[in-house]
C-alpha cells in the first residue's frame, strides 16, 4: 500500500470514528466503548429461519425503505383528477427509476384499460387507415431503449425564487426507464405514408377523458418515437398508460401520450390546448415561445440535499446527482461547493447515453464548513446548463415550464441543506 493510500485510509477511519461518536451522542446506538453486540451476540436472523420463498410472489421494498416513495406538494394537487406527484430522486441511486416510485401526471385521472379492450387507430393522410389490437402490436419487431421522461413543469415553481425544499419536489417530475416497444415509423409504414412526408405532422391522443392531444412533426415521428408497452421489463403500470403509451425521446413529458388510442397523419399541427395555452412560455414582452419540445440540458445534486442531509462528520463525502439532456448525451458535469465561483469536474458513472439520465459522483474531503452546492451539465451539442440569472435574462419571470437552471443547495455545518438562490 502506498503512503498516500495509507494516509487516506487513516483519514477515512478517523472520519468513521467521528461519525460513530456522533450517532452515540444522539442516542441511536449503544455505547461507543466496549464490544459491539451486533458482532459478539447471536442475532435472531442468524439463529431462526427467515421467510420462505412464497412470502412475496410480487415484492415490495423492505419496510426500512418505506420512505422512498412518491410525494405530493399539497397546493399543486388540486384533486385526484388533475394531479402530479414526484419521484424520490434524493433517495435513489444509479439511473433507472423503479416504476413503483416514478412520478405520475394525469389531467383526468388514471384510467383502467384492459389489453383486450385496447385499440390503436392510425388514420388521416395514409394509404390505408388501420386499427391495431394489443396482440397485433406484439407481432411487430421491437426495440429496447432507456429514456428519461421529464414534465415540462419540472422545476417550474422555482422561477420567482427558491421555493420547494427538496430535490424530489424541485426536480422529481422525471423518471428514466428502459422501454420496450414498436417504432412509430413501423406502424406508419404499415398504414402507408404519402410520398412526400416533409411538412407533415402526426396528431396523437390518449383514451382518457383529457385525451392530451399533441402534434408532433413527422420528422420526429419517423425518427425515434416508440409505441411502448413495457417499462423496465414489465408491463406499464396503469398510471403510466397501461397497456400502451407513446415515448418521445428527449421531448417534454406532455407529448408522451398515455393510453395511446389514435395517431392521425395531418398537413399541419392542430394547435391543441396542450400546445398553445399550456406548455408554452410567455416572455417579458408578452409574446410566447411555442414548439419548445426538447428538454434542454439540466442537472441536480440529489445528495446531499434538503431531504438527504449529511449524517456524518468531516472527512470523505460522496456528492452525487443526475444530469440529462433532451438534445443528446451528457458529456460532462461540474460541481461547485462555493455557489459557482469554482468548479470541479465530477465523475460520470457511465458514458452519457442519448436522452437518458446520467449519474455523476464527486468524492470530496469535506472540511465540515458550509457549502453552496451546485451542479452544471454539458451535452454533446456543446450546450452548458445556464444559471438562474442567465435563464431569467432571456426568459423573464412569466414562465412556468422549461426551467433548466442551475440549482443551489445551502449545506450547513450540521449537514442540513436548504433550497436557496445565489446572485
Ligand atoms: N397522456 C394522457 N393520455 N393523459 C395525461 O394526463 N399527462 C402527460 C403525459 N401524457 C397525460 C399524458 C404529462 S403532462 C406528462 S408529464 C406525462 O404524461 C407523465 O407521464 P407519467 O404519468 O408516466 O409520469
Ligand atoms: Co407534464
């Protein structure tokens, strides 16, 4: 072992001892001195048998993890009909979101639609209008892709000032799953497209009462859009659009139509509610940006963060978070501990994947002083995530949607963290 490694190992052990003393003082563990009964005494789990294999035919997380759940912000959830909840990103690691705790957004409640009752119509400017059953869809060649789905309203409450206290609430309208489905282009080809597809659009709608209709330019429809029926290997949950939803990689979550029932090929966009009065951004001069489909590069430190405070003393600290871009792959994430004055390049757990979450880590030797913690994402188009100030300069204060600014957590000496703004 090199001297350098030895000394860092000693520093680590010292940090560990300090943390144990801290816990003992809080009364959560036994005496800091003397033998540890967890080591010296025979425990129930080692002397009795555990549960049999049939106890949980379909499993839930162990009870100790019962706080890793979706949560609401009360004033954002009017009722169970138009509702939103948030992924506990502060408590997850890696990049894949388990369906069981992935955020949900419904405009008219989650409907129950059996596979036998499922129909998908393709009509409009096609050679032969077609209706597919679920069983029909299963007979086309499938693909698997990991993509993030981010609601355009994610971080929308933070425009005017730091508001919600937790990464789950500021950035939790996002999930990242492995989707299995049939490319939309395959189904469009089956129906027969016009010889000239340039300038054509598809209008997609769901089977729920809101229908959530959206226009998508044909270029995107023929590129990477998926008609998906599995997520993370299993059927979509009812709330995510069972049995079939649209996956529109990199583009705002609202376009990911759930309970997909119809795709109409058209000469132009419909200008539906969801793409005019909603999901557009009103600027300072009163005009609005529209067709802002791709979700620009963004990142957030998930730990430490307000719901994931530091629970140990000075010494080794793992800073981690998520980064993503609707325009491509994440190439780099920088982390600042002083509110953006100095930046250190973080480590990407894996090379960035297009339109999928990236996990980053920065291991530091925390000196126990307070930090203004930020992360800044870059993607393979060269785009750099803006500060809140830079974003406001361009977009003003009237926006709700498409807020991809740099987030700041004020981490105190105690390890507790709070949502703040720096200027
Ligand atoms: N599709 C239908 N049919 N109805 C809806 O209410 N909500 C949209 C979109 N697709 C919606 C829909 C919105 S705003 C978002 S952000 C995503 O679905 C959320 O998908 P999720 O509930 O699987 O997280
Ligand atoms: Co949404």
